[in-house]
C-alpha cells in the first residue's frame, strides 16, 4: 500500500466532510453528509447499502456481506456541534487538520470510508459493517440507538470517537434530573409570613454535597452537578417555587433509582428523572477488546492503554444489549472549541490498526 496515497486520501476525505456544515439545525446538511458517505459507498463494488432515518435524522449502514448482524460494526457520527462559518473551511497545517469536527469525528469518518473500500476489495470480504449516523451530538437515540432497536446487531461494536489512540471500554451513564422546590410567597420584608424556596434550595444543596461530594480531580465515582436554577421574579417577594436541573454522571455500579432516591432525601420537593442514557460497560478482558489491543500493539509497537471516560457516546447502545463495545480513535484537541484539530498521522495509524484488527478477527 502506498502510504503517501493513503494519507492524502484520508486528508481529502476529512476535509470534504468538514466542509459540510452538518449541524442539528440544518436538516438538509445532515442529509448531505449522509449522502456523501452513500455516494462514496456506491462507488465500491459488491457492498450492501442500507439507508434509514428516524425523525429526519438519516443513517447509513454498509455491510460487506448480506447481513444485518456483521461480526464487527464500525461506527462514526457525521453530525457536528454549531460553529462559525469559517470553521467549516478545513485548514491543513503541518500534521494537523483544523476545522469543526476534524477531531469529533469526521477524521474518523474518513478513515472508515477508506477502510470500507479497501476491505471490500478483498477476494473474500470480511464480515464487517460500517454505520454512519447523524444525531450523536444530541443524544444518539434517533441514530445508533434507533438502528440497534431496529435489529442491526454485531458481535463487537467500535465507535471511532477520538480517544488519543487509547481504548475506552467504560463510560459513565448520564441522567438529567429535575427538582421542584415549593415555597409560600410573602413580602420580602416579612419572610416569617411565607416559606422561602430559595432557603430550601440552600439546605438541599448542602445536603447534596455531603451525599455526593464534588471531586477536586478526575475520579471514577458518581457526580451530581446542579446546572440550571430558575425561580423568583420580583425583588421584594419570596418565590412560589424554585426549579433545579442536575447533570448526573454515574458509574455502572450505581443504579439510577438509588441515585434519585438519595437526591430526594436532600430536597423538600419533587425530584424526578427527565432524561437518561445508560453507561458503557464492557469487560476490558473481552476477547475482541484484547484483539484490538493486540492490533494496536503490532502497529505502533507500544503498550495499549485501556481507560474509562466520564462522558457518554453511542457505544452505550450496544453495551446495553450485552454486546462488547468500545471507543477508539485518533489524536486531537479542541473538542467543540474554536481551535479543534486532528492529527493526520494518527488518522493513518487508526486506519492501520483497524485494518489489522479485522485481519486478526477474520
């Protein structure tokens, strides 16, 4: 394989994907980015192409055999978070590509497209599928989650999320929890005539911090973080109620019902779950995970690093089904920032690791 040609092709594909402003508020651009992947796949002989959509969020699945349950499923989301117009003009500087979603995760999408083409050209293509979705940044339920429920299965699922070439086998679950704290309005000059919901808020937050202490550094434990406070409209009147929203990130060992119950004990009001996403929970000693680690070691000559992450990804939808799932992707920085970039060399290494992994497994 010509390494220069491979590198140039991955850079070209990445830049062309970045140039499509596929944000959630531009449904025509979500269609366009999935159209791009489909057009690329249709130029590859012998593959099986499936297009789907849920609530205007398009998806594409390409398999190298005629099956809905390939042994390996590679996944990339092609939707992005909002950005300034100039961030959709990719900028190649040395060994980096700058631009919105260069790191998260159109660089990986480019790698998977090229890998699809090369694996399909084998005399006997391996049992591999490629999934491209368009709603991961807003939760994934209408992309990967929807496809998992529709019967798209596998024996091993890999989301090529940026991980700095480390293998992420576990991620915290996410819950958004709402608390409504009632009060009794009264004039601010006569607080004894009412009940101050803000005082209830104060007491509840103190109790919450005792139950779920905020760590000073990264820690593999459940965190409960208040993110929204609403209540009160007049400077001289006690509010009728106060509304709080919490961002909860929980380790797999802590059950959502138990967390809600503990939070309820802290607040003199109604505490309820408004949205949740389950954790990614894969055994790092699973055979597929160890084969991926072996491929990484062969390609890089370095000891593989396996780790746990605090935020969520689409890999959780397959972990939910007791299918081993991981995140593994390129080196970069500036995730969702004005200076997002991905390292080109790491994209090439990602290609070779995944290619070698398929060889080992198949």
